[in-house]
């Protein structure tokens, strides 16, 4: 999937050119995975280009940093505003925004404390994450042989670079076996999430999604979808979900900033429901995309105009 990157990157208080945004090879992050980051989208909306749930993303960034004892030099409001400035500087409307906080180079060794905390923001234009027709026709996925990170190993609630080594194993295995995405189980063998998405499963009109205790990232799209489904009158249960529930589900879909709401049409070559986007999935997709047309009412601070 091609991307058009912005010409400028915000680097620790100033804009620098894309080609100058380099770090030293001995930076702590390169050797020990010490980064926390966010993935945020700006949409073209009824009020002009606007960033979706910006403040909530930056709060999660700060939470991830706090878990890893990283002191970020900028407040939630400052980073939020700077994300908007970065989109403007790059003359983008709809785009993807990536704030990342890393441990840079200070001294060498696992002990992270003597390395500087650095903050960067990059932006780029990106298409549909799981393929162009995925939003309409759904994706074929598999269960991964790799489990999701277990409690007391790496914290799943933090969005950190290191967690994505696990995601990469899940994604690579899925791709080499001909699937778009893999679903990992938690350390108890229950459904956790995709390599970069939360999952929802629907049976007999009841919508289920794994709870935070199933080693999931607390996705903001997941939160949006729970909100929208309740508004649409559906019951949403955050419950432990056995793997085989997916085989006999009527509908299933992924949620994520990149994946948005992507239907799942088969898992391990077993067709889910009719093998097409389900009715509830389509309803919640419409409600989601209607947020950006002003047709679905959501809390006002979910859209931050770029102006
Ligand atoms: C592992 C994982 N789970 C879930 C999500 C979905 O989170 P969000 O909806 O906040 O993008 C992501 C997306 O970044 C992810 O990487």
C-alpha cells in the first residue's frame, strides 16, 4: 500500500525536513524497542478537514508513556495542537498522523533512564489498510499460532513499538499462508485481537468483543463502535470469547484507526455467516462514516478541525 509522506516532521519542538529526521544507530529505541506511539486519522468532514478523537489518542500516548516511566515534555493539549499544526504544515487534509515518543541516545545498556525522551510527529496520506475492497467485501483471516502478549510480560494497554514484534509475527504468518490478517488468542486460549485491530463477533443479534483482560489494546475505534452500536439499539457484551464462536458467528468485523470497520468473511477457510458483509456490520459502518458527514451525532470533541 503506497503512502505519500509529508515534507516536514515535527521534532522535539520544531519542524524539520523529512530527509533530516534521522536518529543515531545507538539510540536506545533501536536496540530495546523503547517507543510509544499513536496512529490517528484526519478525515475530510462536513466541517472541513478534522482529526478524529485527537485528544483521546494523545491521552493514550501519555498513558503508554507513563506505564514505561517516560516523561513526555509536552502536555496532551500541546501535542494535540501540534498534530494539527503538522497536518497544516504538510498541506494535508485527510491523512494519517503518527506521534512517536522514543528513548534516544544517552548512554548504552538496557537501563533506559539515562537516555533522552524524544517526541516526533509525522503525517502521510494512506489508503484502505486491508485492501481497497475490504471495507465492502470483507477479508479472509486465520487464527495465529502466535499468542497475544500475556499479562505480566508486556503491557497490552500500552501502545508501544515492542508490542508490534508480536504483531509482526502474527501478520507475517497470516500473509505467507495467504490470509489478510491473523487473530491472536490470549494466554488462556480465548480470542484477543488482530495484529493491528480489535475484533467484534455477532451471534443472534448480540454483539460481543473481548474485554481488556484478554490482552487487547483499548482501541478508540472499538470504543466508538461500542458507542454507536448502543445508539443503534444493540446489546454489546465485553466478554471472554472462545475461538470457535467465530466459526459459528453470524457476522464479525475488525476495528482500528487504520482498518476502520472491516468485515471478516472467513476464518481458517470457514465462512462466517453468509460470507458477505453482515447487516449489523453494514449499519455500524454507515453510522461510523456518517460521523464525518455530520449525520451521526457524537460528542463534539471527537472532531478537531484543522484550521
Ligand atoms: C494491536 C492493536 N489492537 C487494536 C488496535 C485498534 O486501536 P485503534 O482503534 O485505537 O486504532 C490497533 C491499532 O492501532 C492495534 O495495533
